[in-house]
């Protein structure tokens, strides 16, 4: 007989995910902190739980057993990926010789602009507008955005996560016919 909790976890039911967050946040945070400094560790810890909430495939990878150990492995791998990505970014800087992605056609660009404008108008609180602009539109690195906005990186990360949550809800609503 299938485990009801595991089925609830795989389907992303709120109670199962909340329980997972409550019960395993300290272990995930500790696993990430073994690899990264505190500001980066906080970011990656929250990204792990965001992925757990939003990524059906990630949840499906857990087939039972020790959830804490599985989450610690996911967290450690995420932290290592983050550290590798950071090192690569630092070693490559803003090289202009990288190929730029193909430009979107005018219709796609116009539709994207309309969606962004509607999101700003309908969902985005003014207090988070600068973070949205810096991180999502201009795609500044967290450190640069925090410096530019005159806030701590931790504050920026918190606001970025809140904006990401609002944006996800908005886009999911926008996709419905």
C-alpha cells in the first residue's frame, strides 16, 4: 500500500511541504553552511526549499527513506553548484566575447513588456520595485544589486524571494485561458 505522506509530498500538498520545511530547515541550512559563507548559505537554503515547492521532478526523486538525509544531499549539491557558478562568474567576469542569445522577435518582446508592465501595476508593491528592476530586469548579481540599492545582501535576498513568489503567482494566473 502506498505511503499517503509520500503521495502528498510528491503532489506538492501544502501540509506536506510545510512540515518538511519546519522539520528539516535546520539540517538543510547546516548542510549548506558547511560549503558556503553565511549570506550565500541563506540564499541557497531558501532556493532548495523553493525548488522543493515548485519542482515536481525534484520531489519525485525522493522515493522514501530518510527525508532529512536526502534533503541534506540536495542542499549540499545545490551549495556546491552555487560555489562553482560563483567561481566561474568571477573568473570570466563580464566578457563581451560570449555569444549573446538570439534576440526575441518584436511580437514576443512586446508581449513580455506588457506582462512586466501589468505585473508592476497589479502585483508589485512599490517597496520592491527597485529589487525587481535590478535583479529581474537588469539581471545584476546579488552583490552588485545590494550595493547599488544601498541594502544588505540578506535584505535583497528576502525581497527577491518575495518578488519571485509574486511573479510566479502572477505568471501562473496569466497562463490560464
